[in-house]
C-alpha cells in the first residue's frame, strides 16, 4: 500500500472536499466588514479551507493515475 493510501479512499476524498468547502465558506463569512474576527485570522481560515479542498482535488487526480488504464 502507498504511504498515503488512506488519502486515496473515496470517503476521505469526499470528506476533504466537504470540509474544505465548509471551512472556506466560514472564512468568507468572517471576512465581512461586520465581523469581529481579525482579517488576518479570517484570511488564514479561508486559505486553510482552500488548501483542504485542493488536497481533495490532488487525491482525486492521484487515484485516477494509480488506478491504471
């Protein structure tokens, strides 16, 4: 099994995509003018959500390459 084999499971990829979307949405709401959160913190949360989402995309692509033709 690959060192990151657990990341290549369907449920994990879907979970990462959903978690990334939720975290990014929360970060977007925190960036609004009426928010009491510091803008730096809100941007960090937003970027973390994007990173989780892109991890899901990368895992999805890796599964495609590793599954064979």
